[in-house]
């Protein structure tokens, strides 16, 4: 088995946050001796990512997703533990490493605001020391893939949020990075634009064989792109595996949908009625009892239709995140 | 550990750096040309300062029979008009810009790229100078028409002046950049910056030509960086410095650029350590 | 009066807000010391080469500088923060929040912000002024003091009007960041009596940009230079400028509403 592209072992980040107390005397004291409090943003997380994998980081706000990505991108120095990307220690910020990775932050803008993106791209060419022919080939390919031929000629400040993200992504990929860290790349975009970005990321991953780590609030992003997800909560990894098995592991309930001949019959005795419209009734049933309840329904009533469904992935995630910190 | 990835070949280092400077400067010119009004505001506000000094000293010179400490009204006019150009060259990526860069979260983006931070700022502001100087020309003509400067530089003085204003730009870039690193530790560095500017005012020839200062101040100024960012470039064109003094001045600038660069590098490396451990 | 009540409430909120940041007091103190120190050194330099500048002795000029610092402190405390906020609001399109309130728009945008720690500057201006006046030969009568108060008030109004007219320009020119540098630069001209400036500049800093006017007239009152006609003229001039400013603000507002509709 080849070496992993990203290797993380026991990685921990603890922030020291100054504690401020009210009062003039306290403020004056704080000038000399600062009281601090530890915030454990990421605690002893470990995982490996192989070449070409697309991995989604899931977690509520403040779970430690962005902190993890920033440590991998060399923007944050870990408190302890190991992080290796492409064999480099990110926090050393070696040129050789920086040339092979990129990070896109959904709410940040890295292009020059007042000039067309095309001119900013030229800057990146020089910064990354690209040969002109490589640069032009890559630029034109990306522009075509994202269909931004017109947009790159307008000053960035005149672009809409979604358009800006597209030209931003082109700029971030000109040096053909092998590792992509995408922090909320679709935040604030409308559904069509989210879809467009998603397709593009998949396409880039296919074409370049690049490794992608992404965080997103939108489950749709993760469902479309990531076969593997890492769920982080309170700085710890709760789950690392295939998206499909996430439901198996965490969902406590399944949903049984039935259509009865006698639509009016009360079904409260079988499970929690979550939905009742006309003849169609949805019941929430503990996972272990699903088959027993289904059998009872079939025996007791004249059933026209019966389905057993996994709960939607959002609900599963939500149930994971409502778990308390100490696990 | 070996990872097999397709890596793009690199273009030459110096070629790329040159390329970067040219492209950034072009970018700066293109962006700043869009902001002529705001650039003029800045410049007019800045011009007020030397005009006030000029008027005051001209008044005194006239009162005192034509000159103060041997400087005539015309020479004062020349000094402060050249001052305006030097001041324009002296605007660098300093403390307020560092504050902006950190506050707006722009630093992370710059850190992700394989380029030393100083290059961005030197290149961008160098490009901006071309816009500023173009906009300065009509102001200079206007001031000359009103205040009648006495100015007859030699060819050597002009050449030295051209080097000296860029030298001043670099010296001030290094020191202001170093001071700017304070922003990584505190959001209330303003008083320190003000103190720096005040010392610079007095010891650089920005407030008054150093000739008007007491002797010990003049001596002190020779051994500090400030003079080489204002007084020296101005006097290289306006004053009567000998060839030796002119060349010595350029050497002093080179020395201070070197010292400033070392200071900047030390400050930057501890600033970056702080940045990556605190995160922003 | 509702306008006064609104202003008072905003002031109270602003002060409570600023009191959280007490370190700013020390920062401001240090900045004021630096500012005053530089001014004094310049003054000493000038008077080491002459005994009087255009008929102003060192003590008299010190009083003038005191007035300039005092008025500057007033501007930094009450006027400038509001104008900067206004500019940001226009840029970011958040002015609508202020415009939808049932109160006079000009009043509202003029009293929203206060940077209370800048009063340190007002205090240092007062100190300079009293030190300067103690060195002036003739004593100051009650009439002089009243004239000074009126002249200072007119000066404040003039500066406020100037700032608001410039800021209203933001309705047309969206990017105005450097207007602050422009104003600070021009305000430095007030540190010297307007009479030192050559004709064209004197008229500019008197009428076009009324800084010299705002500072020199009150200082003249204290140094018994002021003539009553000047004060009457200042009053009429101030009223006219205020009326123009009010008209211009509403004109700009109409333009703004038209453009964003």
C-alpha cells in the first residue's frame, strides 16, 4: 500500500484565550499578567488519507474542522501530535510543499479586488514560478471547465458571490495542486451554483488525481463528493468511514411508511406517527424493532403499500451532534 | 516518505521574481488609477503639512531680513517642494496596513503562497509610486509657481537623488514594516506608531531642515535611520553636498536597508510564530 | 425637545460602550502627550529664530495652539466618528437603517457615535491654552471670555459643516477613505494664525475650508485682537454655512435614494 498523502496522528490544538475581568484594576493588572484559559479545539485526532481520496469533514460550528484544515495547510502550529502532508510538515511552510497544495476558504477572497481576475492569475504564475506554457494550458482548461471566460475579464468587485467563488477557485488551482483543502467552498451560494462547484471539484479530482479534504455545512456537498466522511465534534473524531455506514452506526430509528385500505385506523400503538396525510402514514420506529412492527402492521391491517426507509442523513448527523461532549 | 505526484516544473527563480515585481507593479498601477479622487485627497492632505512649515519659515525669513540660519525663502521653498516628492516616495506598507491585513484576514491567503511576505508589499507600493508621482507633478508645478523655489541641481545630484528616493523608500519600508509587526501582539499599537512618527518628524528633517536644529540633534540624526529617509534625499537635490557626501549618503542608506532587513526578518519570524500558534 | 433627548441617549450609550475599553484612555493619553510635545518643540524651534511671528508672541501662539488642540479634541470626540460611520454606511448600503427612523436624518447621523477617550485631547488643549494665556501680558476680561465662547462655538459649527459637506460627497463618490487624511492635513494649517498665509491660501483656509477661521477667531478673542464686526460676521457666516450644509445634505440624500431605488 502506498504512503498516505495526509497522515495525522494524535494531532492536538489548544488555544490559550485571554480571560478578561471587568473593572479598571483588573484591566490594568491584565496588562502585566494575562490570565488565560485553555480551549481544546482539536484533541488527539488521527487519520490517514490516501492519494485521490475525497474526504468530507462534518461537524457543527466550532467542532474543530477549520482548525484541523488550517493545521494541515500550515496556517496553524499544532500543540502536539503529528501532521504530514505529501511527506512535509505543513507548519514549516516549505516552498516545495506550498507549491503542491492549495486552500480555498469560502468566505475569504484572495484575488485582487479592483482588477480583473485574469491579472491576478498572472501574479500567481510568478509567485508559483510556473512556466508560461504550463500556466496558460492550466488556466484555459480551468476557465473552460468552470465556464468563466467572461467573468475573468471583469474587476473582481463587480462579480456576484457565486461568480467570485468560481474565479477564486481557478486562481487557487493554477499551479495544479495535488492536495486541496476546501473550507466551506459553497457557503452562501445558491443551489445551482453549489451544484456547479461540486461537479467541478469532482471533475478536478478525477482529472488530476488530487486529494481533497473539504468541510461543508451542506450535506448535499458531502453526499455528492465524499465517499468517506470524518465526523468531528468537540474536537474529537466521532466517526470515520463510508458515508453509507454513518446511518447504520448512528441512526436509532427507521421510518415505516404505510398506505392502508382503511386510512382512518389509528396507528399510535405501533410507533410514533410523524406524518399523516390522507391514507399515507409515516411511523418512526426503533431500529431493532423495525421488522417486528412491519410484520404486525401487515398482520393487523389491510396494507396497500409498505416501505422501510433509513432516516435522512441530515437527521442522523443532527442526532450525532446533539450527543453530549463527554463520550 | 515518497509520494508520487505529477509536479509542475519550475521557472527560473530570478526570472520569476522579476516577473512578480513587474506584474504586481502593473496591478498596483491599474488599481490605483481607479481611485484618483481618493488618492488626491490623500495627497492634498499630505501637501498641507509642508506648506504650513514653508509658510511659517518664509514668514520668519522675511521678518529676519531674508534668511534663517543662512537658508533663504527660495531655498525653503525648494526644500519643502522636494519634500512633497520624498514624502510620496516614503509612503510604505507600514503599521496601519499591517493592522488592516490582519484584521481583514488577508494574511492567511498570503501565507498559503510560496513567496516571502516583503515582496508583496515592496512591489505593490513601488508600483503605486508611479501613479502618485504622476499625480504629484501638477501639484509641484502649482507650488513652484506660488513659492518660487531656488533650485539648480547638477547632473550628479539628480542621479543621486533618483537613487536616494528609492533608498528612502526601502529604508522606511523595513523600519515601518518591523514596527507593523506589533500588530500581531496588540490591537492598540497606535501610540507606539505615533511615537515612532514623532521621533521621525524631529530627527529626519521632516519638520524642519536639520540645519535649523541644535548641533547635538544634527549629530544624533547622523547615526539614526530617520535622516536617510527625508533629509538626505531632499538635500541631495536641494543642498550643496559634496560628491563625497552624496556617495556616503547612498552608502548610509544601503547600510540602513541592510540593518532594517535583518530587523524585519527577526520580527517577522517571531510574528509568524505567534500567528500560527494563535490562529486568526 | 426630542432632538436633545435623542442626542443625549446616543451620547450615554456611546459612553457606556467606550468605558469597556479603558486601555484606550492610556493610549489616548500617550498620543496626546506626543502630539503636544511635537507642537511645543516646533514652537520652540520657531521662536529660537525669531521673537514674534506676524505679531504673535510665543505665549499668544501657544494659546492659539491650545485652541487648535481643543477644537481638534472636540472634532475627534463628536464629529469625526459620526462622519466616518456615515461614510461606511453609504459604502455598505447600511444607511437605510438610519433613514428609516422617525427622526431628523441629519440629526441622527450626527449624534450616533462618540469616542469619549478623545476628551483627553480637549483637556490637553485647555492646559496649553491656560499656560499660553498666563504668559500673555494683558488680562482677559469677561467680555473677552464670552466672545471666546461664542467664537469657539461658531468654529465648531463651521468644522462640523465642512465635514458633513465633504462626507455627503460619499453619495456620489463611494470611495472616500482618504478624506480623513485630507482633513487632518488641512486641520494642521489651523495651528498658525491665518494671517501668516499668503493671500490665496488665507482665503482658502478662511472661507473654503474654514479651519483657520474656526481656530483663529476664538484665539483672537482671548488675545484681545478680535473686533466686534468680525464676530458678528463670523456669526452670520456660520449661520449661512449651516443652512447651506443642511440643504446640501438633503440634496445628497435625494440623490442617494434615487440611485438606490
